[in-house]
């Protein structure tokens, strides 16, 4: 349960202000919200299953080095904080592809999200979490966290007409990564 709750919170925060939220809003202007959410959920579940597999393998192979892994994971979260501050924008070309996408909505959304998430900070954060937490809880939690953040973006974007307080979201997400990173470093160093 701890892995589920932790990964849900971390991935929800990681997804705030991410380009896939912008993709979700763009797809929602073309397709039914239900279809967009199903496509996002399927793609996220697959990418995050691969991510937890990688993370669990690394965690098991280096079990005697959990303190070092915690420190490395903490540093990774500090990098994610900086990455979040730098920002992640949807290019005009990516937005055009999302708007002009043809074919089945589920397939279009699912493939777009699958490709967008490969190597993204949410995938890397999921790998990092899975090095120390249970794979199943991390997988389900990271999937729920990402889908919830994207659903929030779709809903808020529809209601506010894309007038999201981007700086507040960006700084809040970066601060959360900073706190998680510092806690992991402190845990790895034996201070907690």
C-alpha cells in the first residue's frame, strides 16, 4: 500500500506541467474525453509496467547497496526538480499531429502517449521508485497518478480555457521533487 500511495503522489506531481498533459488537452478537443482517458491509461500502464520491471531488476541486483541507491535516487529526484523548473512544452508540430490525428481515437491517443512517455521524467521516476518499493504497488500507483494528473489537466483546461497558473504548478512540482530527493538522500545516508 505504501508503494501505491507514494508512487501515486510522486507521479501525479511529476506529470503536472508535463507535455503529455498538453497532449491530453489537445486530444480532448478532438476526441471524446472517455476515449482520451482510456488511451492514456492503456499507454501509461504499458510504459510503467516496463519501468517497474527495470527498477525492480536494478533494486534486486543491487540489494546490498540500498543506501547508495537511495542517494542516487535522491539525486535523480533533484534533477527531476530542475527538469520541472526548466519546463516541458508541446511543440507546434506535436500539437498539429494531435489535432489532425486520424483513425481510431484509442489507438491514436494510446500510441502518441506511449511514444511521448518513453524516456520521460515520469518513466524515470517510476523506475527510480521501483528500485526500492514493491513493483505492483508502484506500477498501479504510478499509472493512477499519471492518469489522474492528465484527467485533471483535461478538466481544468476545459473549464478554465487553458488559463492554468503555469508558474504555480511548475514551482509546486519542483518543490515536491526537491523534498522527495532530499528525503531519499537523507535516508540513504542513514540520517533518517
